[in-house]
C-alpha cells in the first residue's frame, strides 16, 4: 500500500499529438504511423544518434500523448490536477508557439476520471524580438497560463543532445534585458539546463529575485548513472565527479530563496540509464536505490517547502511505470514525515503555479 493517502498534483507532464499538431515528426507519423516497426527504423536512420540516445525509444515520442493516456499511466494513484509544460511546439515563427497554449487548454481534462488541467507553462524565448507579444498571446489564449519555459540544455559533449544551439543563453545580455517582462506580467519561469550549466541558472536567478523560478529535473546531471554521448560518464571516477559537482552547484542555486526545484525527469536515458536497452523497466526498489542520493541531497538543500514532485511523463516512461515512479519518490520523502509528503506532492505545486484547487 502506498505511503500517499491524499490526491497529488503532477506539475510537469507533456501533451502532444503528431497527427494533428505541429510536431517535428508529423510527416513521418502521417506516412508510417500504421507501420510502427518501419516508422521506428526510419526514425533511427533519419534522426541524429544523440537524439535517439536522449529519448531512448522512438515509440513514445512518435505516439500521441493525451489526457486519456496520462490517466491510464497514472492509475491507481489519484492525481487531482496536472500542469502541462511546453513540449517544443514546432511552429516557432512569429507567435506560433502560442498555438500550443490554445490547443492544450481545449484538451478533455477533467472529464471522466482524467485530472483537472491546473496550469499551462508555454514556450517563449526572450531572445525573440516578438517575446513581449508572445507573452501577451499566451495570456490571451488561456486563463490557465502561468509562465514560460525556455530550454537552455546544451552540453560540451557533442554526443549529448542539446535543446539550445548556444551554451549560455541564460547569461546573454539580450535575454536578460527582455526577461524582466515576466515580472511585469507576474509570470513564473521553468528553467531547464544540464547540470554543467547550473552556474548560468544561478546567475539568471540572482538578477531577478522578484520572479518565481523552478529548476526542472534537478538540472539533469548527464551521465551520472552511466555512459552518455562520446565521453561522458564512462568511468566510475567520471560519474563520481559529475555527482560531486552537481551537489555543489545545486546547493549554490538552492541558496536563493525564490528558487524551487522539481524532483522529476531523473529517469531519462540522458542521465545514463540503459533499462530500455535491456528491454526492462526499473522497479520501485531500483528507483529508490538509484535516485536516493540525488533526492536526499535536493531535500537537504531546498527543504520541504521548495521541492516539488513531478513525473515528466511520458519522457520518463522509457525507464519506469508512472505508479512505480510516484511510489519510489514517496518512499524517499516519507522518512521526513506526512507534512513533507503533502508539501512535495501537492502543496508546493499549488502555491508555485497558483492552482485553483
């Protein structure tokens, strides 16, 4: 029986439908969607190896993921509300990314046994000359819009998939100048960068203490569990170094009181997991043993009031079932007491995203 006795909030899920929305693989899916094996082989030939290594298996990225899919994945846990985090909507020109907020707001959340849609975090890049208009567009598209994510993930290892073409966008002067518009509109910021970029996240957060920050996925320490890319995490010494540097850098970020952290995304293959290669899924016990050092350190430096559970589904689905992910995280937080469980799995997300529950 689970240690959780209350409905939880999942403030980091992704929704997409490559058949009907702008998606990088839309053409491939429409042509070969009825032939999944051929589609998989084609995707593996067409996509860079770093991208394949990041997602692990192509099926999840090429299949629709909608409220009914999430409801099926999360059972038997009671998830009261979710937050959709931008999923790299492929129409980037002009105000195109605003379309994602409008689309997500119309999905059938809250029907049947699906959870409520509590908030939407949209895509917006302060380097865009249209940044202010994009923010206004998101706000107009849905009353559930609460903030933005701008992914900065970039790694010095060329074999690691990057989501930004530049390594230091969070310290770019233009980015910094326009970023203050978030404060003007009362919006939050989901930061996502690899752990090697944590000093950039800390620098950005220091400039804007009036803006609510959350670092997604505990800054994704690439290779901390095994080999990734061309030269990352290949030895015990390398992995120990990655963990040690992550501990120091995330502690420095945690020293800023307006920054929260999501315990999420820690089962993505880019951290060095290879369960998918062995055609296995991680058990609750395996997850607890693997992620324990990361979660315990995050709890130590952020405390119970600034740590937020989130699933990152379907991206973590390649490594584990969602009920096992929830149960494993719950077991790791349970020793700190019932109040810590309620804070991490419910109250902190409600407060940070201003959810109307």
